[in-house]
């Protein structure tokens, strides 16, 4: 999990690979003060670290690595841990 500072109310739109790196695009209003968002990169076949994450997108890298990206606000209610795989 990584915390990213973005303008409050930012909405992640997608995550895509470009030149073998991952980028996230978001809809933001830069007039708002910044707040933090938690972003998770979860490799295919690995357990989900939390329940109730919001899907952003998937990046497929060279050599078969596939990561799925999710986000949530850190102050959102913690629904508990889950061991689902993707």
C-alpha cells in the first residue's frame, strides 16, 4: 500500500502501463486542499489485503507480471481483512 497526496475529492480514473511503468490518471480539482488516498498494487494470484477496495485498473508488464490496482480513502471504515484472490 502506498499513500498518495491528491486534491480532496480526487477520483481515480484508470491505471495503465506506459514504457513498462505504471501510471494513474485521476479527475482532480486543484483548488481543493490535498488529502491522502491509499493505493494498492496487488499481483495476480495474491490475497487481497482488505475488503471494499475500489478497482482502478490492471497493468501487464513484460515477462508476464500482472498487477491490479485498487484505492480507498484512509479514513474509510475498515470492513475487515479478507483472503480472496484475484
